[in-house]
C-alpha cells in the first residue's frame, strides 16, 4: 500500500463533457437527473467531470462519495469502458481503457437485471459471455446466489423479487465471473441495515480472499469509512477529486481483528469482517469479544472528516440547483 | 356464447356427485360426524358458485346486449325488418351452418386473412428487427413508414384491385399490406426502446453483437412485438371483410354484403355475428400465445 510502482487504475486529468444538442431539450433531460449547471453555457456541453486525478493501487478498496449528480456513475462508466473521456486518460494496468472488458465487473446503480431471466439466469449471464461451460455456470450461479443470501430464490424472475433482492442478484452476477476489478455503484443502497451489514462483511471477505481492486460508490459515510481503505470525496458539479481521505481505523483495529479471528491483512481488513450487527443492536457482540468498529474514536474522526468535506459540497450543489431554477 | 353455456352446464354433474357423496358420508363417518363431508360439499358449492359467478360477471354485458337485441324489435323500438330479434338471427345462423354455406364462407375468409396475416408477421418482424437495429436505417425510413401507416389500407383497395385484379391475390395482398404496418412499427420501436441499462450491461460483459441481439434485444422486444401482432390480427379481419364486399364470390364479407343485397336480413346479421366471433377467437388465441412467450412477466 505504501509504494505503488504502476497503479492498477490511474485517472489522468480526466474530463467528461456530455454533448448538449438543443439547449431547451438538454435542459429538460438534464433536469431529470440533476439540475442545469449554472456554470455551463448552453450549447457548450455539459461538463460532468473535470480534471480527475486519482491513482488506485492493485488490490485496493477505494470508495467514492460526493453529492448526487456530481459524476460518480460517469466516472465508473469511464473505468468500465462504457464511455470514453472527452479529455485526459483512464489507465488500467498502465494501458488506456478503450472499451469494456470482462476484467472489470460492474454492479449498476439501476441493477440492470434481464426481466425475462430468473435470478439464476441473470447470474449466469456474465458467465455465458465469458464462455463458461453450462454445468459450471449453474454451479457457480448457485454458489454466488447463496453467498448473497438468495438460496431458494434462483428460479424467481426479477419482478418476483424485492428491490433489495434484485440488487443482490446484480451483486452475485458481478462477483460470479470473477473480474479483477469490481466497480460497484451504490450496490447496497436498497438494502435494510441487517442485510447491508452482512453483505458488507461478505464483500470484505471476498475482497480479502481474492485481492480484487474495488471501486465502490456510496452515499453512506458510515459505509465509506467502514469499507474503504481510501475515500475519495468528489466536488459538486463539475466533479473533481476534492480530497482523498486514507482510512486508518487505528490500533483499536488490532483487537477487532484478533476478536474476529482474522490475523491477516493491512489496513482495511479483517476486523470489519468479524463485525456483527451493529448500531443499537450489539447484544451479540460477545462473539469472541468482537467490537463494533463504528464505536471507535478513529471511526468517528474519519466519519466527521468526510462529513465536513461532503457537507460543503452538498450545500454548494443545492445552491447551484437553486440558481438553475431561478434562471 | 356456446362456450359460456358449456361452462355453466359443466359443473352441474359435479355438484350432483358431491351431493350423493355428502348424503352417504355421515353414515360412513358416523362417529366423527358430518364435518369433512359437509366441508367438502361447501367447498365444491363455493367453487361452483364462484365459477358461475365469474362466468356471469364476464358475460353479463354480452347477455344484456343480446337481451336488448331480442326485446327491442319485439317491443317495436326498432323496425324488425331491419333489425330482426336475436333469436331469428340465431336460427338463420344455424341454417347457414347446417347447409354448409357458412363454413365455406368462413373458410374462405380465414384462409385469406390467415395467409395475409401470417406473411405479414413473417416479413415484418425480421424487417422491423433489422431496421430498429440499424439506427441510421430507422431514421432514414421513419418518415416513409409514418406515411404508409397513416394511409388507410382500405383507401388503397381500388389500387390493389387495379393492379392485382379481384381474385385471391389482391385480397391476400391487402391484408398483408394492412397487417405489415402495426407489426413493423411496433417491432422497430421495440428494438429501439430496449432498456439502455440492459445494453450497458451487455456491453460491460463484452457480449458480441450477435449474442447481444439474441440474448438481449430479441427477448426484450417480445412484448412490444406481440402488441403489434395483436393489432394486426384485428386489422386482418377488418380489412378482409371490407375487401370481400368488393367483388368476391365467397367469404364472410361477401355473405354479409350479398345477404343485404338479397334482403336476407337475418342472414346478414348471422354473417356479422360470425365475423365478430372469429375476431374474438383470434384475439384470444393471440393473447394466449403472447402469454406463453412472455410468461416471465406474470408468473415464474
Ligand atoms: N448521457 C448523459 N448525457 C448528458 N448528461 C449526462 C449523461 N449522463 C450523466 N449526465 C449528467 O452528468 C452528471 C453526473 O451524472 P452521474 O450519473 O455520474 O451522477 P452521480 O454522481 O452518479 O449521481 P447519483 O449519486 O445521483 O447517482 C449529472 O448531472 C447528469 O445529469
Ligand atoms: Mg450514480
């Protein structure tokens, strides 16, 4: 983590400007997602990202946070090769990203499940594209469905699943074909607190086991601090990296790790995997003296730091919106 | 209506059987009392009641219309020469059926409309997929297709007759023509409105174009394509009947027109009834097919 010869992922002065055709139509379209930017003159295009500089090391868990509409999903699209930046370069293993590839797996914000396929069929989708033989496909789909707690739901179609279950199917799909890099766009957004925590644990476990590079978007500061080795805070429109906060949960973590029975790993790791349902319900905390990492002063400090960074941006974003409406 | 009658009749023997069963049950299961048997009886009764109720609810409006049709001429609200009571029409229908004329005409009409409709589906679905897939083609052809769609097929009937004569060819052709547009346009828009996030997903796993088409575009388009096919089904019959009224020697359109010409008014209504029965049946068939192909939308 300390020396990074070639970063796994590098954003080099990356900018993304969406073409805006007719100003009126564009305004209508943009306003559905986020409001018209005060700074972008009509007709000149809509700048979603500007001068993004960010290095991500191999095997690192990076979390992106930022106000709604600041360009997080756009950033992930660039990384996934689903769009090309209008300026700068996105490098993967030192090579510019020119298109999508199965070395990167994406959990889309909108789940993107095929409605005519069952949960199992959806998980198999990525495996089919990868040319995995049928038997193995079924096996792996089952394995990953059970990983996300969907045993017995394999034959259901998306419309027969709850929002959170759909999200879990999407997560299982992205994990199943074992990409090097996991791109996750608010993957736990629709989950209840309990499921969310168990999936956070599961994700950390998968991450530790496979050493995948993870880029994770969330709106939850707690989740960011809990999961990330580093948290990149983006500014409101146009999105830039405001600050990258390294998360070191301090010495308290050693106890947690020991308690969780996980003696491995650097920074981010093991202790959090041993984490049991937290928050108010910590009665089960007796499991080997596991402590809720959220209760440590380090956690609170990081949480507050990110909150501060975000707070300014969110109020600025709201201001921008108000201006746009007034115009 | 015959289907309705069959449905209401059918449960009767079952009820009788259940009653017989219920009658003997208390003696057999004496110590335990009549509980189970009565429950069974209640269950069957409820089932029959529900079934009859359901059929009644679904056919009530139709039955009311038929009753009105029967009563209005008899009570002198309308001239019974021009609108004979339903019972007279039913008798005429039966006679036409018995002497085979109705079957001949229905067969002629069905063959024509099915041929035109089938050809239209065979041509328009692949064509629509192709046009929808190649965006520039869709943009190029869009306005032209709009013009064709908005030109009433029947307005072109004389043109078809001029070019293809009054034989089978012109009739099948006009059905083919009229059925093509709804199927084609729905298919094109189905392809073009596939959920973009699904396309994004397909691209993210590097699905090659052919697989993308087969695994994503095609299944995603099925519901909208079927909407077009159902529209075409209705159009097929509509257009055919009209075509048969202009120079034909058989077919339901001919039957209707010819009966009117010969002042065989009950026969005319019998023909009209047959057309609507066929229309309803055809639509039901298409709905059932659609359900089969899009079962993922309703059930597992
Ligand atoms: N295809 C597009 N054309 C035009 N503008 C776009 C397009 N995609 C995104 N945008 C705009 O770019 C900005 C960033 O969008 P993006 O989806 O990346 O935001 P986000 O940070 O993921 O927001 P959220 O947290 O709400 O998901 C938004 O203002 C959006 O309106
Ligand atoms: Mg987003």
